[in-house]
C-alpha cells in the first residue's frame, strides 16, 4: 500500500480524498493556489505546498508545478480528484514516468474514453447499446445531411472531444442541419481545439442513468448499481439519487451486470462511470467517465463501500476486497449539490461564509470544505458542499432531506438550498417521473 499520496485537487473533493487517505493510514500532501491558502484540505493535510496563483490554468492545471511538488515530497502516488487533470492522459503518463502510481485508469483508457467517437466505437465492440447515429465522425456537410435523413430528425451534432455539454447542437429538421453542423464544428474548435463532430438521434425526453463500476488489475470488475442524475440544468446535475425511481429490480440488475461484463472486455482498471440515456424502456450508452464522480456518495450510502478507499487500493495493485455477490444494496440515498449561487438566477455568490450550521442527525452526511469564516474564492466552481441522506425508503429519504436542508445555514452567501426545497416538493420529483428536461421546463412554468 502507498505511504504518501499527493492530492491534486481542492475544495470538497480535496477533502474527500484526504479523508479516505487518513482512514487508510496514508500520509497526505496537499497542493493549493494562492486563493486557497485558508482551505480546509490545506489545514488538514500532513504537508501542503502552494503551486501558483489563483487561476486554475496557473495552479491546479499546471502539470509541471504539480509534478515538482510530487518529486520534492517524494510521494508514491497522485490522486487527480475530479475535473482538472483527472481525465488528462498526458498527466497520467507523466505521473507514471516518474515511477509514481496514478490513482485512476491507464493513460490508454483515459485517451480512449476522452475521444467520444472512439469511446462509442469501443462501446459497440464490447456489446453496449448506443444511440443510433453516424458511423464515426461526420466527414462533410453532405455526410451530415445524408446521415440525418437515414437516422431521422431530430438529430444532435456532438463534439468528438466534447465535455460539459459544449459543442452540441440540435437540428429539428432538414432546414436546420447546415447551421447545426457548422455551429457545432466552430464551437468544438474553439472549446477543444478539435472540430471533429459526430451525429446522434436526439432523444426527446430521456432520463440520465449511470452505472458505477470498479475494477482491479486482476480482471475483477464489479458494478455498484445505478444513479439517477436526471435533475439537471444546462446539463449540470443538481440532485442525484440511488436507486433510480424509474427502474424495476430486474432491469437494474441486468443493466449493472451487462455493463460490468462489457467493461471487463476492455481490461479496464479503477473506478469508472458508464453513462446512459434511458427512454421508452431502452438504454443508450453516451459516454464513460474514467474517474470518480461528484455524486459517488449516493452509491456509497446504499452499498456501504468507500469508493475512494477502494479506488486507492486497486491503484496500489491490490485485488478487490469483494465480489459482485458480496455487494448488497440497502435503502435509498439522495444527494443535493449545494452551490453558492442565487437560487433563481444561478449567478455565483462568492464571499465570506459568516455563519455556518452543518445539518446532521441519523442518515445525514454533509461533505463540505466550508466552515464559518471561510471565504469562497471567485475563481473556481461554486460547489461548496453536498448534502447526502440515506433512509430505508425513497419517501423517508425525501422527508429526511427536507429536514436536513431546513437545518443548513450558510450566513453571508446565497445558496441553491431554497431551490432544492421547492424541487423536493414538486409533483414530478415526488412521484419520480422527472426526466432531463423536467427542471428547466418546471422553472420556466413558475
Ligand atoms: P458531455 O460530455 O458534454 O457532458 P454527454 O454526451 O455526456 O456530453 O451529454 C451530456 C448531456 O446532453 C446528457 O446528460 C443529456 O442531457 C444530453 N444528451 C446527450 N446526448 C443526447 C442525445 N442523443 N439525445 C438527447 N440528449 C442528449
């Protein structure tokens, strides 16, 4: 097992990884930007080093600065967190070249899944169902027109190098295909420096359902069930829950086992999330994330498995401590992302948290780096915590979440807590019928 890990992340995720390391008896080295000197992960780490100024391009994305700290501290492994460099194959390679372990999959798997055309191709080869679409990249506008006629409108043009919902354009009918194709390409070029695009049938009103998997390097792949992340605004998830209220037991079991068996064919190692859209009883693979997800705690709550500790163990070459048969699912978990934003306009609300009361009690988990007196820097995302509840049933979990949200107090900054309270009362959330389009529609109607 590792003796010392460098945590290449900040905020809530930095703290989440630090907690796993401490429970495993591993020494921690934190890195931080000048804007994060007062951050909780810096205070709690065994060692901490400043790696640059506030902008992430000059700190958390500066591979050279991070590797310098890794060498100076002489760590055995680097945990990339979520976002930043976690899906950067070149970073994984430079960690490995330095004879340190990268706590994630191999650079080859990161690269494969980072190219969405190649990822979809790999998904087809291992037998995962995909959204009908183009055969690889679109080669020309004419190819786009012909492919759209073949699969039927509406269609979605997506960037091969995509991420964060950018470079995606819908064409409702043939009159919109030229614009959609040209716009998607130019947006992809400016966002990712790569104008390759592909086409998919645009599903009208699907749910977003994802399967958590974990694999060791000895060929064992286990799934830890699904998460429903359909409550989204502009492709950003706000509430996640496990299990999904839309699936029957037989369906979830079949999807989980099929996903794990397919990923096993790739020889994958580490944690990963296979994302699907679900509509009219059918699942369609859209992408695989080769890292931990923000919403991983809902899976931890219903399985009792610490995903970050397991991720570290498999990166150290240890075999998984459990088999598929050992994994049991209990009760229901919901996560509300607490963003420091105006609950109506979503304008970020950085600044000092004058007072803080963290919710607690039975079945309540509050993962946050915030504390009274902490100033939220304006340079990074606005996630200041995640409130997670676990209860025997979905109905009880909703009651518990409402109770916990009422207790939470962040004096001095705005948060999306009032929006969460309203969403939990909405009919479509209560009866579990919401889809990825629901939240924006519901907000427009109010
Ligand atoms: P990104 O990597 O940019 O997040 P994804 O492929 O994961 O892109 O898609 C992001 C979101 O876009 C999905 O969660 C879903 O809301 C929507 N989406 C993607 N593909 C389709 C599709 N074929 N039909 C309808 N919606 C889609």
